[in-house]
C-alpha cells in the first residue's frame, strides 16, 4: 500500500504539465526585478480592493468624486487632515490617489482586454486563411499605423466628447492593430506545420483548428504584449487627461490631478519647490504603476517566450 502511494507521488511529480508549471514558477520568481514588479502591482491591487475602507467616500453613489474642503485657489501642504496635501480648491490628494488606482485598473484592463480580443479575432483570420482576407486586414492595420497614435486619439476624443469613457473607447479603437499583427506573424509560422496538416486531413473544421491547434501555439506573444500594455495604456489615458480631454475637475484620475496642478509645477519666486507635492505625488504613483506592469511584462516574456524560456 505504501509503495503504491510512493509510486503515485513520483508519477504526479514527474507529470509533464506539473514539471512545466514548477519550472515556469521558478523562472518567474528567479529575477529580483520580477519580485519588485509583483510587489508593486499587488500593492496597487490591495489599494484598489480596499479603497472604500482606506478612503471612505462622502457620496457612495459617486465615490470617484474627490472631496474638497474649500475653494482656496492655491494647494495646501501635507497636514494631519490631508497627509499628502491638497490640490487647488482643496481636493484631497490621498483620496484621489487611492480611488485613482481603481480608475487606472479599470482603464488598463478594459482597453487591453478589448484590444486583445479584437486582435486575436482579426489576426487569426488573417494568418490562417491568408489571401485577400489577409491583404484587406493588413492594409487596414497599416493605415492605423501610419497615423500618429496620440494625435489620432486626441482628434477622436474631441469628436466623441471629452471624458474617461470617450478615452476608453478611443484607446480600444486604436489599440488592436498591434495584437493583430503579432498574432498573424505567429500563425504564419505554424500554419504549415505537420500537426496542422494532420488536423486538416482529419476533417476538423476551421474553427476547431484555430481554437484547438492554432491559438494554443501562438497566443503567448499576445499575452506578453498585453501584460506590458496595461501600464502603457494607463499612461496614454493620463496624457489625454492632462491635455484636458479626460474627466471633469475633481474626478479621481491621476492624469486629471496632474493637469489641475500644471500652474503650480514651479512655486513662487521665493520658494520654487513650494508646491512640489501636487505634481510629484500623482506623477510618482503613475510612474510606479507603469513600472510594475513593465517588470511583470518582462517576466512574462521570460516565462512564455520559447526562445528565452530555456536560457
């Protein structure tokens, strides 16, 4: 009986999928920078989840509205009531940072997930079928690439109407070509492989071949790009908010917070760093958020990229 249990444990330990999982985990945690990125994102995740406890909203129906305690035009320095200080009109910076974390996750995940789904659909069709279908999709992709990204985003947001919802819609419209091109190039490599020929010879439908054989062997590059693009997407959204195309004044959005303080980047003549906290705090948090996702993206590349996986 004991020998049977020992044999089962050895068989489980030697199972190929378990071995690959353990190898991937060790590979993922091997780089100290990966640990730093993971800690950063986990920290932001905890803040986003417990935002109602860390910064209880005055209006539960609109928790993203930053509370303010007056109409003073100049920012106020950190104090007991406002540990990180206040923006002009006395909007609390700490509250904006905490609830802005939820805004960042919402923007990043919604945009990247939508871009990835569109890119997977179009890239699969273009790479698998080829011919005129591939030509049409790739020419449309080239048109998107020929237009400066931020300029086009600004124009579309102005056309649709300013606001975070408009920014999300515009970033979804403009972000899919990267995923389409990457997946198409991966599919072109595998579509003539022997296992693909065998699947066709067995009479499998195109949909079954794409879902069961094509995507499992080509999706990893898309996942790597997606993990890196979450931070970049939030950065683009913050840039549009900084230009005045995002949420209204007082909304918990890091880009909008920096935009509101643009006149106070440099303090008065006798104290140039007098208002350092109004731009530094939301700017530093934004940079830290982007850094965390970039570090995790590098780790995902090390784990999923076959060319780097066994190095």
